[in-house]
C-alpha cells in the first residue's frame, strides 16, 4: 500500500496539537489537547490514541503513514527520541520516541520544540531565505533556536539555545532566586508566560492567562503593565547578550508571550540599536503558534527522505 501521510505533534507545556499531513505538507486535520489533562496518564499512549482518531476521521490506515514528527520542550536526544529533561512536563529520561514507535509500529522522530519551531519557520514561515537567526520562543517558558549558516545548531549535548536559564541580573549570582516552577531558569521565571501569571496572581490574587495579562495592561491595569515592563527589560537584555555573540540577521519572536510583543517592538528595537554594534532585524512570527507543528512535519519528512535516498 502506498504511503502518503505523516503525523506531527506540538507537545507544549499548555496544549498539545496533533496533526495529520499529506506528504506535500498539507495539514489535513488536527486536534488540540490540554497538556495538564494528558499528562495525568501516559503521553505516548494518549498521542497514539489521538493519531488513530485522526486516521479514522480521514479514512486511512496505519500502513499509509510514513512516520511521526514531534516537537517537545526541554532537552531531547534527537538520535534516540529520549526526552532527557522537560521541567514543564515533569519528565526525566522519558522514552517518548521508543514508546510511540512500539504502540504504532512506524518511525518516530523527536526534536526540541524550539529547534523544531525554528525548522518550521525556515521551511514555511518568517525565516525563509535567512541564513543566520535567533528564534526566541517565549511561551510557558523560554527557549531559543540557533540558525547558523542555514543549519540548526543543537549544541554538544542537545542544549544549545536554553536561554531560559540565562541570568539577566547579576545580583542573582549572590542572592539566588525562587523559580516559578521547579527546574525553571531565571529568564523563564522573569519573562515566561507561567512566571508572569504567577507574579500577577501573587500581587492581585487573580489567575490570568498570558493573553489576558497583556489585555489588562493594554486597558490600563498598572500591575499588569509593571509586570510586563519588568519582563521586557529582562528579555531585551537576553536579546542583546545573545545577538552580540552570534551576530544574527534576524531575531524572531514566537510563542504565546512573543506573539503579544508587537506593541513593544519599537521600545525593544531602540535598545538593540543603542547597545549592539550591529543590530539585527526584529520580527514576530506570522505562523500563529503553528511553527512547531509544521516544523515537526518537516523533521519527519526530512528523515524519511534521507532514509529513502540511502
């Protein structure tokens, strides 16, 4: 039977989107799940069941599927599909790729979500025809993908771009800090979506989403505005520190927080101009939080093509 389909999933700290693609990159159907509900059971089993539902709705069989691409937060051994560490999912050495392969019997390819999102932006998004870029995914936590001479750089132990651990206040070196969630780094605590929500709830007693927080700031809520201004200072410092080392053409912002930063781009850009010897172009992703999903498709597609060409 001819193989004509690929699966892809964006496994995020807040939601999981699972999509069925044709081999030419068309998204045929998808479903978004709530991460906090899925991780109450085994994630691989839930993904396998969801993928079976996607196939059933489309009227296809597992024999027609080439493979599965996954974008997952945290440190990922992309060679084995092992998630080495993912604080937002409370995973340590979770064999996601191996489990999903055992359940469905088709090849599984797993990548760090930010690097996978970067691949999606290069293939179909805001980084087409760009060779040197920094992709800051500012969502529940913060990570960065590094595009160097047209190639995604993973680092010596799959942890390049873990900017959520960046220290943007030297006092922390002496005083330490309380992470927003166990395992979170300093920058993620100061400017990631989860950290911002925690700060707002501590000050007001009210629980908000990232989108609600930015809306409150827009409508004059001084507490929300103060928290966002504080986050912007830390984010801008991280952009400057990363850019002065890597000299990118573009700094691309994505994720739930990153997509809300359009009203603040001029403010950030002024500081990049002021403090960098060569200022990169600052952009916001236009993929509407779909960069990881499309990047997961591209990750799987690339591996499948490589294997077919051997």
